[in-house]
């Protein structure tokens, strides 16, 4: 699961590159060729893809925590097994994505160091708490749905290892989405308390969901080159519209209320209109001041420390690091 | 002894003698059991190879299949790479077997040298399409027919 | 299909409860590592093992249901500690990875032998299940064995010591797996299960060999006090809080679908 954060690092346009090689590179991408590790690429392309894949990997590993909150309390065998398998998949995705990112020249150890030191960013949405069981249902359905939109688009992107990782990830997330939907529908058709629990969870998650694809295009700059390089495959607003198109009717169908009185599809423009989802809060959370930023970081550090003796025990001091092939 | 004797010493100290620190209050009971101090300790970066070496994983879905490269795992040695790759890459669907090999032991061409595979198109003598045997057989048959009919005419 | 006499039912149910409760509680404990494991790859592997265990519990609660007990969700999520028949070994909180791995090894070697012996059981549902889960349990034992040997014999002084301490802590608990029940003789006589004494002998042989390969010292079984009681419904202080936690959501609306 991953949201679009391309805004956090503006494109560096100052970098000087050999214009002939850049032209050749852009022709390859225009022809639909994939860029493979070791191929020549503009430094800025490498930097942007690495940042994106790395943030995606961090998002998966941190994303395991809000849903993990309910692993020991999932109601019944079916839910317990499915939630375990889902959180396991998120960890698996982190593992795949770190490998894909490593092919761009940054070892996994350095990426994890950047995560644990608080330097690296990850998807904002995981800095919110999963207060009740219904929150996990909303996460599994709607956050995964949003992530799938983003990931399906990006799996057509230009960087080979990332595209391949995403293909595998999208296949797995299809189960997450179905599980989440089933979970939400069950609660929506359940007792009064279950329905209330679900509605309250939706109320809590709507804002983070609106934040998920990143700030509006009017606030993002420099994304044109990223689109041309097929690093980004659609703008933040385009993806948000795709999500609203696909899921708002499904949410309404269940008799749930979306906590935004202004939300409507403008019949003339064909676009969804909505209230300002408080972009100041988005920036606050990205900069470390969300409800769970501190806890997420502390838990990751603790988990890393708990396993340190295991890793140390089998560490080969004269081992040789090479980037994985992918 | 309190209920926390099982926690490793890095975290909770040993049982009753552990100093009472303010811990993170989480919604996750698992996290609360870890008793994580609310004040983050100083962060020490992990050294290189802390997560072990990369191994490549090759997968066969069923007997008779060619192995396919499916990805990579970090592992301290080949035995552990097998243990760890199994669930990483085979937890869904069918698998016949997997192979693993240390990434450092794989040799390939430098990306700059991939033009080494560009070969001139004239080498048709090793392509099946270059051999138009059917037409030759037809010609041969026509010739045989002509020869037979001229023999009969004699 | 062999028709088993009704008088056998209490013995059969007891066997099924012991096995299922062990698998459920240990699977639950293992699942607590999800997302918190020592390395990503191991996190994934261990989660699969946890899922398998919970799957085995589910598969064992089904024949119980057919024998007249409530359905699997009801059995697993609504009973309180005195009604559980698991051994103390599975109840303890995870602690460090040393404890979890050693418990995993000692438990799964017993599981492998138990299911192996059950493959020829006259009780067909168990014999069938034993054949079905053979591959999964084999992986569990492979995983556990590799880890314990590596950390014991091929790791550092620190990991060797940790594994030795874990072994000393886990061993008496593991002996509690084999607590003899009043039904053992009947189950053996009827060709259903040869009994805990037989199981413990086989187990000890395998464990001794693995522990030796791990260069660790196995405590003398004669000098340790086995942690008995679980099979009679007497449990550690850790079980009831675990059950409360596991049932928190489902018990909040006991008749609802979740």
C-alpha cells in the first residue's frame, strides 16, 4: 500500500546531463522500453525512482503496524487467518520493494537506517490509528483500493524492477481488496452497533483517504518531466478522481455516509467536487506530527533491536555486498 | 517475578528490578507488551550486511518446467536462503521446487556490453526458415513426373 | 469406514481438544511476531507457520463439531481457560526470538511424530488430516531445526548462550506436552493413538540429535519437573488474558456475523 508523495522532493532541474544521452533515454521510454539496472539513466531519474520505490517499501513495513493492531483480536478463524495473511503480504511487499530499490544503488541497510532515524518519509495514512476492528476493514478495503489504483498505474512505469515488483504486488493485493470489501459489507449488513462502528471508522478515515494521492496538482510542481519519464503515470488529482469514481458509489450503496457534505460529481465537468481536506494537516503529518508518527518509529526501532542479536549471530564479517539482480 | 520475565533484557530489564519507565501506550496489545520507552533511545545506524547477503531465487512450478527467476532474499548462508525463500516466493499457488544462488556468484555482461548480442541478419543458414525444402520437393516431383512420362513415350 | 463405539467419544474429544488447543494458542503466540520479526524474510516465514497452526486448529475443531461440540469459532473464541486442554508450553508470552524459536522446535518435533503416528489411526478424520498436513509440518520442523542449529552452532557466543538459556527454560514446559491422560490406554488399545509415553520417547530421540548438532546441552529429563496441568484444565496466568484478548471483538456481539 502506498500513497503518492512525489511532492516531498522537488525535481532538481539544475543537474547537467549529456543532452544526447538524455534524448536517447527519453526515446527508449517513449517506445515503451523498460529501463533496467545498470542502463544509463539521468541522475535525476535515478534519484526520483529510488525515492519513490524506497518510500513505497517503507510504507509497506510501517503499514503492517496499524492493521497489526488487531491481529490478536480478529473475530473468528476466517478473519484471523486473512488478516495474518494480509499483514504478512505487506511485509513481503516491503521485502520485494527494498530489493527493487537496491538495484538503484542504495543498500537495504541504508534505507532502513533512514527509516529508523526518522529521515525517510512513508505514506501519511499509516500515521493514523486503527481505533476499532472496523478501522481495519476500512483500511483493507479503501486504502488498499487507493493503493491498487496507484500501483496498477505504476506497474506500467518505465523502471523494470519496480514494474515487476508491482505486478506481483497487485496480484496479491487483489485478495486484500476482496477481503476488505467482504469485511465492510459484513459490518454494514450486521447489527446496529456494527454499522455504527463502521460509519465511525469511515468518518475517521475519510480525510486520510483524501490525502492519500498527495496534494492537488495545483500545489505540485515539476511533475511533467516525471510523467514523460513514466516515473509517475498519472497526476495526483487524476488518481483521486479515479478512486472517487470507482468507490464513492460503492460506499453509498452500503448505506454509509461520507463525511463531506460538498462531495458530488459535477454532471457538467464529470469531475468530483469535495471540501478542502485540510492540506495543512497533510503537511503536519508528513513532517512528523501525526497522531502515530512517534509510535510507528519507536515500534520499528524496537523490532529492529529485538532482532539485532539474531542478525548479528549469522553476519559474515567478510561477506560481500552486491545489489540484488531483480 | 512479575509477568514480564520473558522480555529480553534490552527492553525491559529483568523482571522486578527493572526501573519503571514511562512506556508507549498503544492500541495494539502486542506493542504494549513490548513496553517501549516513551523517550526514543539514541539511534545507532546498522552496519552494512546487517541484513545479510542477497541470494537469487529460481522457481519451478511443476516437474519439467524451466526454472524462472522470481526474486531475491537476504540470508546468511545457502541453507537459510532456502528456508526463507520458500515462504517468500511459494506461499501461494503450486510449486515443484526452488533453487537459490548467492547473487555475488552470478556472472553477467555489463549493460554497456549488451550490444555483444547484436548479430548480422545474414546468418540465415542457422535459421529453419532459410530452408525451403517443400518447394524443392515439389520441383523434384514434377521433374520425376516429366522423366516418367518421357520414358513411357519411348 | 470403521464405526467407532460411542464409549470412545470422550477419549476422542479429549485428544482432539488437546491437539487443537495447542495449535490455536501457539499459532496465536507466533502471530504476535507479524511485522516485528528479526528480518523481513523471517517475518514472512514465521507468519506462514502461525497461519498453518491456526489452520490445523480449525481442521481439528471440525471433527469435534461433528461429534456434537459447538462450531469452531464458538469453541475457539468463547471458551475460558478452565475449558482449554492446551499445555503450558504454548501459553507463555513470546519474549525474545530465542524463546520463540526453541519453543517452535520442541513443539513441532512432537507434532511431526504425533501426526506421523496418527497416519495409521483407526479414527479416519485424524488419519486423513495427518496425511494432509504432513508437508506443512515438515517445513515447520525444517525451519525450526535450521534456525536452532545455526544460532547454536554457527552463530556467536551470544547466540549460543541465548539458545542454551532458552532450551533450559523451554524444556520443562515442552515435557508438559506429554502429560498422560486417563484416556491414553483406551486410545492405544483401540488403535487410535499409541499414547503420550510413546510419543515422548520418539520426540526425545529426535530432539537430542538436533540439540547435539546445535552444540547445546539438553537438560536431563530425569532432573526437571515437567509443566503438567494443562491437559486437566489447570493453566498458567497467561492463558486467560490471551483468551480475553482473542475474544474481545467477537464476544462484543456474540451472535453477529463478523
